[in-house]
């Protein structure tokens, strides 16, 4: 047998080249996976809307991208943040771990998405469905009410002061939202990021995409 050939008649140079190609593919895949994990952990993450609590702003089946670094990149499994570019402001739509789940394991925690109504130091009060922040009516053009009835706790609430490093959150679908009126404030440590764009939307009952919502900025 030729010293430069394998038993299959393939030159050793060709075998080496194939080995290099396979290694390069594996390296490329591993690098791509690592970059995707870094982006998901520190930069941008995708979320899906499972409930109607933010209707009509966000619909069931909307798929969002969330900016994870604007409020400060959080080191996994710690409360440490760095590179904070901004703090949540009233009106921001924010993804966070619900206070009901903050003591659960990482895998059992649920992600909620609501609108910021009060930031630290704000006094929030609700009178017959009308929201007041620091004694003044808060004009929220995105809020809707689909129940004419008045319920204590839901439609009359407070006044209550938002603690330091905390947020008071409410869903835009005010009469059908499980939010700060029921489980309290969100600690900034539990905030994951700010929603900024709808990249896909699926209407399950009709089994059709909502083409008009694609690439729709979230406000």
C-alpha cells in the first residue's frame, strides 16, 4: 500500500483536510452557541405574551424582544448589575420576576410584563379606577377598563408610597391584570429588561400571523 494513502485509497492529506473541516464546523457551532448565550443573558432576550393583562397594547401570541442591558446588566445568579444606562421610568413596559416567585428556584420563576406606574418615592393612589401619582391624575392613554363595576383593592387603592429601588406595576387591561395592586412592589433586583419591539405575532384562534404587528415598537 502506498505510504501516502489510507486503506480506502484516500490520501493522508485529504483525511487531514476533512478532519480540519469537521473541527472548524464544530468550533463555529460552539462559538455561535456561546455568543447566543451571552446575548440572551446580557443583551437581548425573547419573550412571548401568554395572557391578556396588557391588552390592547400587547396581545396573546405577541413575541417580544427585551433590552436586558438598558437598566444594567445583571450577573446570573446574583443581584449585581453593571453598565446601567437608565432607570425604569413611568410608562416603561418592563419584564420582571413576580414577587410571588422571587424565592422560587431559577427554573420555577415566572416572568411577568407590566407597565411602570410608580417609581421610588412616588405616592400611588387609585380612586374609582382613576390612577393618581403624587396627588395628580396620571394620564395613561394605553389603559383600558372592560368592567364597569367598582371593586375595593382593584379600583380603589392606596395611597401607598413606592419604596427605594422598587416599582409599582400595572397591566394596561386594568380590570383583568394581576399586578402590584395584589402582590405589591417589584424590587429592581427582579427586573429583567425593557420590552422594545414585537418581532412576531400569532393569532392562535385564527391560526394566522398578525402581519400588521411585526416589527411594531412597544410603547
